């Protein structure tokens, strides 16, 4: 999966830097927008993790920098709450014009409050997910509350938020009091998922309670256990993305995004030469995946190469075979790592004495066995590794028949 850089102009003429993340097959079922937290930006690792987890659920995701943050134009003082909402609307308009109108909005912290308000203005949005969101937009003022009087006297004042200096003004401060977020949430009447860590020290869990109480069904809540407010632990941000991706499926019509029909065969591969380079969609009766070629071969590297899949078949079959054998023998095999490297090697390099030297397809298989095993057991498992079905198939005489069907 790769990112496409976008430049989106907001209502005030500022350029917002954005990134479009697409699923591996480059063919999204739906589009989503991610709104980052207060003073954050779109390149933070948690933002990327959540966005990329959503792409595995078929979403295209736009993550962008609010006005005056990251690499977007404007000053931070221009990034008051109403401006954040306007930025979301600008990104939505851009998607509608160039791709497809967003159907999911996801927001982190103050970004969560912003997506609730934006969703109330966008008919295309079918569902909203918030992460650590405050129940009132004025909650943010705690970051600079000790400067409020100074701002009223001097106008522009530089404040320190999260260890970084920002210049704010009276308009910036006052705007956070203008939105009645609980009332907006009450009137929203769209599916909403509220995610919050019970021990969040930045935005307390009581905020989630207030939002949930304000919202109408269908509404859902997921506790984020011991996650910190910024989701700095990768497992937390990936979990958030995957849970949103799973939750939202119940509210989306995917009937227009049919999977490939195997037509009674075990597997089908499909390459649309009019739309794709080498990117090939592969479908079994229950599973979808993508193959591609690396950029060095002229591909887009959106998925493993055909030989990667060949190696994967050998590695997975070997691991499964060793599991079954060790369980039958009641040996203490706890983990198996199978490393495969495919290459072309000359017969002389392989110490093959042939009348006519030639090049061979060569697969190097290395095993790492974890468990309380003695040397004789390891050697036996090495022997068994060569007897897995895929290994035996690769070494046998194979007949491949090709037919043309209409």
C-alpha cells in the first residue's frame, strides 16, 4: 500500500497537505477522512497506523493537516475549531469532485469533535468514529487557560502547548465556546462509534459517557483498555483502526463491489490491462489478495510478486506439516520460522556434474525451531520439512494444462 500526496485548497484559500491511502488492490469500496488531534499532524505514526488498518477493510483514507499545522498553509491561530470543521468540509468536497464523497469520518481527540460537527453537514457520511474525543469543544481551552486574561489584554499571545510554542488570539479562544457538541451529537442520527481509554489523562473517560448519552442509537462504545491518549503504542492504534473497519461494515452497502467469481475453480486471477499495470487481483472462494511486481521490474509493488507467493506456499505448507508431525510425536515444538529465498543458480554452483551445464530454479529453505528439542528431533523435523505436500509437488513432474474459455 502506498500514499498519494494531495494538495487541497480550503475555503480561505490555504493549501492543506493531505495523503490518500488506498487498499492494496487500489480499488476502495468506500472513502473515509481522518481528522488528527489538537496540535498534531497527519504524519504521526498512530494516524498512519489507523489509516492503513482501515485500508485493509476496503477503505480509501485521506489523512490531512489542519490549517496552520504540519505542512498545511496558514497560522495556528487560524486553526480554531470552526476552521477545523471547514477544513473537513473542504476535504470532503475535494473527494467528491475527484474520487467519491466520503461515507466515513474518523476523528482523534478534538478531531473527533470536529468530525461529529462535519458529519451533521454532510449527507454522504453514513457513520462516524471518535477516539478520545472531548464532550465539549471548550475542553481544549485547558491547554492555555492561564493565558486567557493576557490574550484579552494583548491580542496575539504565544503559548506553550505540549512543549511547542503556538501563537493564538481572542478569536481562536472564543470560537471554542460557540459549539454545543452534545446537542449536535443528539441531532446527528447517524451510526457513531465512541472509543476511549478509561484512564485517559488528557481527555477523561467522562467525556465518552457524555457523548454516548447524547447520541441516539445506533451507537457503540469500545474501551481502549490501558492505551494513552495519543495511542503511541502501535498495537493500540492498529487495534483502533481494525475495530473501526470491522464495526462500520454493518452500516455500509457493499453490494456494488462484487468479488471475483471463481466459476467453480479453486482460484481466479484477474488483471485489467486498461486500468492496471501488473497489479493482479486473486480470489479463492473465501479469500482475496493481490499480486504485483516490484518497482525494479516496472510494477507498482502493491502486493507480493508471483514468486513471493510460490515461496509463501512452500513456507506455510512446511510450517503446517512440522506442526502436525510434532503434535503427533508429542514433541515440545512451540514455534516454527521458515525462511525461503528463490533464485536462479548455475549447475556448477550447485555442484551438479552435467554433460550440458545449465541454470536451475533454486529455493533455499531455512528452519528456525523454537522449543525444548534435542538434535535428533531437530534433524528429524528437517527431514519431515522436505516431505510437505507443496515441497513434494515442486519436485515432482508437473502437468499444467491450459484452456481458453468464453
